[in-house]
C-alpha cells in the first residue's frame, strides 16, 4: 500500500478499510512509516474525522501493536481516565481509594498534552518516583498493593505511545477519533473489566463545548464496550480549575490533602463519584450510595493515604519528602465585582511558560512551578484583592505568567458556578 495515497484519501474524506488502517498503524509501530507522514495522517484525521467502525479498528490495531496484560484471580480490575483539564489530579487519590475497596487498579497514565498537565509529570515531582516500569514490576506492584500508576511499557500499545507524543506538538490533540484510540488502546491493553471516563468540557478542556464533549463521551463508551470493557463516561465541567492548585508538585500536595479529608470540595466530590461509578460497574457494590460510603471510609480511616504512601514507596519514591515550591507572587484583581469567567486555557499556558509544561518534545519540567487559585466562579472580589498566586523562582517567567493569570479572571456584575457533573453516559 502507498502511505501518501492513504493520507490523501483520508484528507479527502474517504473511509479507510480495516486493512488500510492496520497497515498504517503497524508501519508506524515498527518505524517504517516516519513521523512526518503520521503527522500528516493525524492532521487529515483531525479535519475529516472517522466513522465509529474506523475508530474501533484504529483502537484495536493500536492494542494489537503490543501486549495485553492479564490479571488472574477473583478481583475485578478497574480504571478511570480523564480527557484532561486544568488542576485535574483525581487519578492520584482515586487509585488508592479504589484499591482499598476489593478491586485492583492497573492505571497506565500519560504526560501533559497541550495546556493540560499529565498524571505522570505530577507523580515525578515526588522524590524518587519511577513512572517507567517493566511489565513484571507493574504486575508485582498491582498484585502486592492493589494499585499502580505508571507509563505504558514499550510493549503496551507502542503505536499509541509514539503518536501520543506526536499529537502534542502538531496541533492534533482535540480530535475525537485520535483521543478515543489513544485512551482506549492503553486502557483495554491493561486487561481491565470496567472503565469510567471523565470527559471534560469548557475553557480548560480539549472539548470546549458541551456538544463536543457529549460526542466524545458517546464515542468512547461505544468503542469501549465494543472492545469488551464495561465502559461509562461522566461529562464534567472544566470552565474553572478543578481544585485550587495547578502544576506538578502543588497538585501532589493537594492530592495528599484530599486523602487527609482536607482537600477542596469539588475534587473530593468528583473523585468519590467516579469511584462509586466504577465500584457499581465492577459489581462490588450494588448501588452508588453504598459505594460512596465505602470510598469515604477509606479517607476517614486513613487507609487510602496509607495505600498511596505504599504505592509511591513501591515505585521508589518517598511521599513524605518535602517537594520544592517556587517563590510565590500574588496576582491581584483589577476591578470589583463577581468572577464571571475564568479563561482556563490561559492558566494552562502560564504553567507552561513557567516551565511546568512542555513546548516541545523532550522539554524537562520544573516541578516547583504552579498556580494557586484563590477565587471561584461566582465569588465576589474587590479591586486589589489577590485572586491567584504563582509559584516560580525565575522572576521574568513569573512576571509573564502573572500577566497571563491576571487576564484569565474576568470580573463583572454577575457570575455563577456551573454544575460540576453534567451527565453520565453508559
């Protein structure tokens, strides 16, 4: 087959056959198809989309490019994935909470994409934490501790691992078929029984409108179930940051606060709701109410924090070691009124400008940088009041980031907080 012909076919809107998609993905996995051709194919897909059948085939081919994990035993294997948002650290407290509830959580996560931070980048702000594990190490930690959060090994959906990084730097992140295939190829390869997707919509999400988020959620659920995993999705708000902290080390600190029962109400609520949905799907609880009680008990008893501490130790890290935080600088409101809008995308860009996110492949992160949001949508503010705080040791970067953060908060006569959870699709 001719790669250039397949690229132009997709560019012109033709539906590709299973054989053609398999040729592209296997060729990219073995590096016989170069990055520049796959980047062109990704852009063509971005503009033309794919049918559900094409997306299912694309996902299956990404899975088949590597190995599938297996989990013998009686415990159900479950996972959660978010499409990405500003301040979204739910995976970090959720995995140990679920591991305390008679399920196991083999969680393969990713790095930052675009303006959104990545779970692996956040975990690497913990002293000694290793995200790169062999398959045997990953299995051992899950079997021993009940949960592990790591990157995909070289043998788990290797085609996606290459394409995931390519999309981040080619402007092709917000493509529904590519998002679906990327997420589900890793998740199905984990060998899980149940999966819940947290699909974000708003100014801090790849899906900036509710309609787009609903379309993505439905496609994820359709393809996931076609591939044999009990899949559901929650559509949640990302028109303001989730929690107060945005960054790497600062989000780990907030995750610990959640497991101490001291975290922000919105992150705690979403973590509990996503976890309850998974426990019901896995069949370990009969209804959401009892699942919520069981998950809350893991916080109240300290069991979830202990489980996270042990997981970090198994990964070579020390959760109790102090994490560096850059020098703080307050960002002030320019006028009085109510917080009417928050441009989350600018907050994400501010973190990138301070070195907390990547501008190109291979960029090393400064985990000490970040932002603390001091107000929420609908809050009343006075001119000169601190609305946010940036953390950065580089004065010039901090100054520029502060300008971006200040422009993120729009104050007006009216403002209201939207619903956190819009709907559940199953």
